[in-house]
């Protein structure tokens, strides 16, 4: 059954490209989390600067 369990045959070459995408998806998520943390830190320091 293709689609029900994408990790069932993750080791096969046919699904290797999908598994490989996690390598570039991880740093992208890390960058977005870093940017969001910096923006929230700046906004918090500006709005609640009393």
C-alpha cells in the first residue's frame, strides 16, 4: 500500500529521494526558528521596555 505508510520502505532507492529531503529541510526549519526567536526577543524588549 503506497501512501499509507511512507516509512515502511524508506530504505528502498525509490523512496530514497523523499528521505533525502529531510537533510535540507532540517536546517531550513532551524533557520526559521532562529529568526522567529530573534524577532520575538526584539519585539518583547521594545514593547515591554518600561
